[in-house]
């Protein structure tokens, strides 16, 4: 499986924001200029805004220096029940940013450590990839469906080929808090011969790539 690009590498750290600021300090007036100065956010709330974490407090188009010394674009949103960080590099970078900023805020403002309130971490990964393997190899009988559609769809379309377009795995829908689905599907409006696919998964970037390689291996059998 060849990685073409990372569309989203999101880390979601679940914690009670009130517990990170137990004394109710007016932090945003101080924190906003600090964040803008340290991470060069282009989009951020005004210090005079009344923030509403239930709707998400956004800091977008910032810059974070990752462990390799590379500047990467970072977006952050603060909610009542946690903080998300988005990059287009890897979830490792997203995690590193959240670790850095929460540790810094705790130390600079004598706030509780994030470790005391962190309830869990989740991920959302979106990748564009390519592979020479056909999804119809999962079950060659699916080719019968492709042939039937290619033969019987209205000639108003001038004759068009159909192929198996994607697969998905869902978590149990009875769960109140569900992880994202795993999906692997052809990219819209891209010709079949280009063999380009979009995949989404509730995984760290590296584990997502590992899963896609497992899928490619299955298609090779």
C-alpha cells in the first residue's frame, strides 16, 4: 500500500476542562496571546469574546515544531469534555502538541496535571493511498455484480463499467460513545485505472497504515 497523503491525523484527549482549571481562573485572557505567540495561530478567539466550550473554542492554522524539527500546521479545538488537535502529518505529532501545551499550561499557571483528569484518548485518521490490488479479490464472485451492472445500467450513460467500490467495518451501534468506522473506498471522480483510495479509521496514523498493509496482503492471497 502506497501512502499518497495524510488528509487528517486527529488526536482527541478526553478530560473535564473545569477540572483543569478548578479555581475558575480567567485563563483565556492570558492564554490566547500566549498561544498565538508560541504557535502563530492565524484564527483564534478575541480576548474579549465570551468563549463557549460546548460549541468548541477554535485555534486554527498554527505552527508546531515536531520531534524531527519540522514545522507543521496545527489546529486545536477546546470543548467541555476534551481537546482535539489536528495535523496532516501524523497522530504522533498531534499527541506531541497536546502533551506540550497541556504540560506548559500546568507548569506556567500552577494548574492540575492533565494526567489527573485525562479519561481517555481516541484517534481519527484519514489517508489517501494507492494499491494495485483489486477489492473484488476479497470474493471473486462479486465480479458477477459488476458485470450485471455494467450490462444493465441504462444506455443513457453511454455504457459504463462498474467495480466493487469499498468496504467498511462498524463498531457496535448500541454503544453510547462509539469510535469511528473503518472504511476503504475508491476516491470519488477518480478513474479506476489510477487505483487511488480513501481510507478512514479510528487509529493512530502508523496503525492505520499497518491495517491497510494487512488488507493489501489479504487481497494478494
